[in-house]
C-alpha cells in the first residue's frame, strides 16, 4: 500500500488540532466553573524560558497550516497573533482545521520531492518536502501541541490522553 504525502500530513494535523480544540474547550469551561482567571491559564508556562499557552497554540496552528500550504505548493497564509482569550484561540484552531482540510489533495502530488524554502533568522535553507514534513514540521507541531496540553494539565485542567488524541 502506498501512502500519499497528503495522507501522511493533513489527517495527522487535523486530528492533533481537533484534540487541541477539545482541550482548550475543556480548559475554558473548567476555568469558568471553578472561578479561575482564564488569563492565568493563557499565560501559564511550564518553565520561565518557555512560551505561554497562548503562544504554544499559535505556533502549533502555524506549523499545521504552514506545512500543508508548502507541501501543496501554496504561499503560507499570514495570520496575526492577536488572540487573547479562549474563544479566540479556539477560533484560530478551527480556522487552521478548515484551511488544512480545504486544500486540494491533488495539489500535494509530488510534494515529497518538492523543494521547500524556509527562512529562519534571516537564513534560507531548502529541504525536500518529505524531509520537511518528517523532520521539521510534524515534530515541531507535536512539540507545541504537547506543551499546550501539558501546561493545562499541570495547572489542574482535567484532561487526559483521549482529549490530547482528539478521541474523547
């Protein structure tokens, strides 16, 4: 059985994003029910030199949309990082899901060998699509996804593995 680059990217990102949406939804509901200040959760971090929850979610969505756009041969849509509350973050995750799911699977044809140009800190590198997906985009996506989950769990939000996996 042969898998396409679309099959190995889009469904993986969508499942992770749906889990993230569920975790954020539970966090917002629990904060309200327990009288917690939502800002405390949104600004929480696992360690002082790490990004807070708010930024972890923004970066996770950026990796999902950015990877899929590049693999499909599209320009990466630029989204301002303006979210300040749970409804805003949830809307951003929903927007990322819609964007990724809306890409034409045919656009991914040949993406494993497509040159992907990445510019970071002013330096441009070029990698092949499959290597980009497997060694950069998905690992970074899962790092920020897991960190967002861990921040909430560490701060008492009642979520578990099924929530993280998007199967709850």
